[in-house]
C-alpha cells in the first residue's frame, strides 16, 4: 500500500470517528473535544509529505494530529491513554496505549467503567467500533483482526467489582479471525488473580450480536455482542449491562470470585505484542 493511500485511509478514520460521538454515547459536555476547525487543512498538509526522506517528519505530524484532533483522553472522567498507531501490511490502525499497567505498551481494545455508553449494538457497530476512545468504547472487531492476523499478541483483562476488588486475567496468546468466519476468538494459556478462567470456554467461538446471533445467546443475555458459544452461552460477558446487580444480563466474569456472576464496575481488555 502506498504511503499516500494509507495516510488517506487514516485521515478518513479520524474524520469519521470525530463525527461518531453522540449524546447517546457519552456525556454531552465531552463532545466538544472533537471540534477542530483546521483539521482538514492539516490533513492536506500531511498528504504532501509522502517522499521517503520525509518519513520521520510524516510520523511526527500524524502523532501531533492525533493529539490535537483525535484525542478524547484528556477530559475529566476517563482513564488517561496515550495516542499512537500500528502499521500492518494492509492498514494503519489508530490505537490508544495504557502505559502504567504491567510494564506498559498495552493497546486498549475496550473498556467500561460508568455505563455511559450503550453496548447493545448491531453487528456493523461491533465490527467497526463505537463509543468514545479513551472513555467507554469498543475498538472494533475488524481492527482487532487486522492487528492480530500477522503478529503475536498477549492479552490482559482487568476487572473491578462494585466493592472495588481488583483482579486480572492474562493469556499468552490473543487473536481474532476474519469476518467471514465470524471473527473467531483464539486464546493461549491463562494465568491471573481471578478465582478461575472464564474466557477460555469462548475459544474458537465466533462473535454474535442481537441482529446476527449464532446461538440465540445475545438476545437472551442483555443483547450485547460477545464470543458466545453453543449451550451455556458464556463464561464471561464484558458487554453486558453496567449495573450493580447479580443478574445474567450484568457485566460479569463468572469466576471472578467465589460468588458466581459478581457484577463488575470496571473492565478493560488490552493486548501487547509478544517480543
């Protein structure tokens, strides 16, 4: 892919993402962060920097543009993340990094902590991503697939219940397959501080949403999208309803503690390249 083409695609992503935030997705006062009167002019200037000898300058300009026009992370209320991008063989993927946990360098795939974003979404929305990056959001299955199809990643899932008990689950491999296979989940070996492993039962399962429901599980449990499996449907559901209630529709990790289906206040999925 030519440098001009991938920059153009990256620019379209930022412009599109800037327009996705609505009052239904997040608190109204936060939407002002997407305003940038000279955004398109800066994009046009960046497109002029396409020669090989200006690659470093190009990277710096894109990083600055991310900070100026695609950065929702500095507003109050959400965990602070660091902007960046990952270049794969076929795409340039804007990402947000968590640099303080477990050595840093983690790409955040999703996070929830206050219920401000509705996770009852369509297949297209889970594929493309939604929410407010740096606040409550879902990166998008297609970007997860693009990131993991040609490189090895590890996964950590952070969790906290409404009594502020913090735990994590880690896996030494994480990958998401292509859309034509329903974005199947691949995982490695588990370790962590939760009472048990509630994600491995989903290994090999395709993704489901209420409008593209493989086993009827999404419509049965809160209508959130997840890697549901045939039979019991899930061992974890991080896209359930944000509420402090012991219910199958709540955000939960079945083996978070001795009490099954403990509702979770904070959840975050992060991946990091394996060196």
